[in-house]
C-alpha cells in the first residue's frame, strides 16, 4: 500500500471527495438553520430584498443545490490543489536539476503525509546515485589522465637514455672497445628497467580491471613463505642481510592463487631489501588472528615518514623522491600487491617507527 502511489492517490482523492461533501452539508445546514440570522445580516448590507427575490425566482431547492455545488467545487478544488501543488513543485525541481540550474545532490522536500512523498524520496535517491556515478566517472577520468602522465614520464626517461647511448654507438663515438661495452651495458640496464616498468604497468592494469582470473587452490602459506626465503637467500646475502621466518604453527591453509600471492611477498621482501638494508635483517612473522592469517614482513631500516604512510600503496608513489625510478622501483609494486590481496578478500597495511617498518597482510583461512 505504501509503495503504490496510484492507490494512495485514489484513496486521498476519495477522502477529499467525502470531506468536501461533509463540509457542504455542514455549511448548507448552518445556512438553513440560521437563515434568519443571515437574512438580518443581508438586511444590514442592504441586499436582503434582492436575495429574497432571487430565491423566489429560482426556488429554494434550486438555490440550495446551486450553493451546494459551488461549495463542493471550492472545497474539493482547494484540497486537490494542495495535493497536486506538491507534485508540481517536484516536477519543477526535477526540471531545474535536468537543465543544470540545480546540482544533482540537491534534495527536494519529502512529505510523508503526501502520496507523492515516496516519489520525492525515490527521486532524491536516484539523483544521489547519479551524482555519485558522475563523481566516480570524473575521478576515473582524472586517474586515467594521471596514469598516462606518469607512464609517459617514467617511460620517456629510460628510453631517452637507451636511444642516447645507442646513438653514440651507431655514430662510432667511443674511444675503444671498453667504452663501447660500457655504453652497451648501460643501454641494456636501462632496457631491463624499462621492461620491469612495462610488465608492472601491464600487471597493475589487469588487476584493476579484474581481467586476471585467479587460479584458486588450497596451500600451506607457512611452507610457501619458507620456500620464498630460501629463494631469496643469495640476494639477501649479497645485500648483507639475514632473513628469518617466525611461525607458531607449521600448517596454515589459505585458498587463492599461490603464484599471485608469491608476487605480493616478493614485492614486500624486495622493498625491505631496498629500503631496510641498514637494519641488516628481514623477518617474516606468521600468526593466526580469528579466521585470518596475518603475515608481517618486517625490516629495521630507516622509517617511512608519517606524511608518506597514507600514500604508500598509491601507484607511482615513491617515498624517497631523491631516488630515480631506476633505484627506487617502478612505483607500482605495492599498488599491485594491494590489488592482489584485495582480490583474495584480504587487507594490506603498513606501520613504521624508529624501531621497525612492518607490512601486514591479512588473508582468510580455510578451515
């Protein structure tokens, strides 16, 4: 009943009809009952005789009928005008919003007592969702423009270096074979870093567009992390760092794409090696918290500034702005990690102080 506007409108009109008839009966009854009083008033106004002659000419019954019809029309029209005047106001508001004179987040008055009140509420919700959709579209367009700008900048720098050194080689502008090999090595290194950036960008785009389907399997995350640290033994040793896996349980099963989750922890370990080298060690701590497993990747190097912590997972964001992209990474690794973790229904966060920097990954456990 509440959501059926047509039924409520019919009921309200029927009520107005009944009330109008009741008011007519009351008013006409009062006129008949106090006719002598009203005639005396007419006498004071000087129109008593004219009224008497009119009543005699038309007949009392017809005069009463005429007064009743006029009163009914007045009462019913007044009540209907109040009802449909609100609808007209709604229509004007929607028209102003459609033509841009009002913002889409404008809220029209909702009268719960009026049959059109529900419609007004629905229009407000529709306008709110449309406003939100337009805002999201603007943000998406801004994000796309920022992405294009950042990619163009990050691709142009290494490409310029590669073309520059290859140009020197092509023009034979080198003193000897040693310098030639040096130029080739620089061009190769720049090309390798360029390849890393392109692959990271491609991976990030797939993650954001949900076009990269997960290959779901059940696996022991403690065992996976242990194997990962074994693979990183030599790189960590070359960096002068040690690693340690701390886990109270040897078997914690999670469901997900093991290869993609390995990518997450590879990014976090590589990040710890790049920025936590002064701390000399990396610790992977694994704990159960309710129905989740929490993996912390901890390094003890220089802390992340508090101003940077809220943006650490933004794409192309680098904490150390003095670094170029070739020493500070592509700026996409942590953004990719966040996308992968969220695809698995988990969360990723970071905390940092003078003692340690900890990246915390939470994932659902399979019972």
